[in-house]
């Protein structure tokens, strides 16, 4: 089933369960070429979540700011291509949530260890601020925080489990959101991590 969080925000529970083993294999292949790393904020603080990317553009952050880069600044090489099965899953999830014709050009891969979380923020580094973001959760469960259009508004807690896919676009695209620090747990398939694929249309 699916839950509605806003007029254009949906969680599709279990939508990626069947594809999960292939997605985890793809993540391992990508990480062999573009390793997970902890980036720094423009203010010089290290981000808790480890990140890498696939696709035409990759999200990156350092002293120079938050941005998308076609070349991985840590290796000088292009990001690994977005695997076909990644793209197909994102397109199918977007269509199921009411966004036909989705064409993501970036996929940020977040890796959380127990204790790691992501503070409330907006995703505003993309040129198109209404195209949906498709988010795939794998491995350890997490509690997602879904807020309003300003930081101060109350947040709704949404449990996200292995295989869940969330789609956020249109009027819900600029909502504040975050991830509570992960509880300890075991997940042999991911090596005791939570992995999150975040598909975006950047340009
Ligand atoms: C809700 N990552 O990388 S995307 C991020 O679980 C990020 O790692 C989340 O937030 C994670 O920036 C999953 C969830 C998301 C993205 C955009 C949204 C939720 C959103 C836009 C509006 C509302
Ligand atoms: Fe985000």
C-alpha cells in the first residue's frame, strides 16, 4: 500500500523489495569506483552520512559550497553511470505517484551507520524545484521527519523500512525534511547500514 503525506508526497511501502538485491549489487559496483566519503559543509563541519553518486551529476559539498558536479572532485573522474535498473525503478515509482515522464540525471547514495542522522533541511540545489525526488530506503530502518515550508513548523515522523520508496514533488517539493539518528541494528545484506538512493532532476 501507499501513504499520502501531502498532496504530492507519497510513500510506496515495499515498492523496491524485489529490486533490492540488484540495487545493493549496483551500489557496491559504484562504491568500488567512487568510494563513500564524509563531505564537509561550507562552514567546515563534517556531514555524518557517507555519500557517493551515480549519474550525470553528483551532489557535493566542501568549503566552496553545496552543488552538483559532473566530475568527482576527489578522483577527477566522471561519476559512475546510473545503472538501468536504478533508472527504471525511479521512473516506475515516480509514475506510480503521479509524475509520468520522470527523467532523473543524478542519484545521490547516502550511507548511514547507527547514530548517524540528517538534520532538517530543504533540497534546493536543483534547478527544477518541482520535479520530484525519488528516495529508496535499503537496510536498517529509519524515522524520516517530514516538515513544512519553514523550519519552525511541526514535523511528522514517518518510519521507512527496507524496500520503501518515497516520492516528493510539486507543491511538496520544498518541504523541510530530515532523518533521525539511526538506532543500532543488524542487517547482513547491507553490512549494518541504512542505504538511501535519492534520484533527482538537476538540469
Ligand atoms: C521531502 N536524504 O540526501 S531523500 C538528502 O533518507 C535526503 O537519506 C534522505 O534528504 C535520506 O537530501 C532521503 C528524502 C527527501 C528528499 C526531498 C524532499 C524528502 C523530501 C523534498 C520535499 C519533502
Ligand atoms: Fe534532502
